């Protein structure tokens, strides 16, 4: 009679072991798939006001005066850029990248001297820096470089929100962020 009761428990323990191993294998497979897929690009992180700090066109550094005159504003897939003697606006289309390629962006120019033109490029964000490399002529760049032989425009922007001076004094900080002060000030 004891043999009869041992068999169901043995089957139950064996079944539990199989379920545990299957769940573990599924978790490992999910981990492998997740790490193999490209990480999604946070489109909202492009929103804001940006100032170029560096630039190269076909391998040549852009003049500092030219960079200082440019301001880029991005909001929900649209952009507007101002510089000395030009204003341009349009749409930014951020494309889903292939696994081993940089994040792709298309700049669709709707207003300005180059209206009707689409510039293909690549984009990445590093902290408070926005780095974009556009093809001036030819195909979309595959790296963030602008050599003499390449018809590319490489720009590095700094977020203007990161350039706003913050209070350094603790008292100034407390006064700047005080809410519901009952002291009557």
C-alpha cells in the first residue's frame, strides 16, 4: 500500500521540477532577446532648446561665430532653427534603427531656403549633448564623422537647460524652491 502513495508524490515532484526548469529557461530566453534588441530611443529627450558647440562640414571646422548664432528648438517632432540670416523649420522623423546601426533621423525641411528637402542623418544623446550627423549629399551616414571625403555635416549641441546657472548657496536654493512659506515673506 505504501508503494501506491509514493508514486503520485514522485510524479508531483518531477512535474514541479520540470515547471521550474521551463520557467528558468523562458526567463533566460527573454533576457537574451531583450539584450539583443536595440534599446528604444527616447524621442522626448530631444525636445528642448539646443545650442551648437562644435561643428564640421566635409571635415572642416565650422567658424565659432557661425555656431554662436544658431539656436535649435525641438518640440514633439517639429523643429525650428535660427541663425544669422536664416530661419528654417520642419519635421523630425526618428526612425527605428536596425540592430547594429545608429539611430536614424530624417529632417524634413518645410520652411526656409531649403524647403522641400529632406536630410538623412543619425542622432544620439549623451547626457546633455545632442550629436547629429547629416548627409549633405548622398546616403545616410553610418558613423558620427565628417571627413574631407564625406559630404556630411556633424553638429554637437548642448542643452540650454543645462547651461542655466543654479543657486550655489544653500539658503538661495531653499528660498528659490520654498513652497507655502508661513513666515509672511
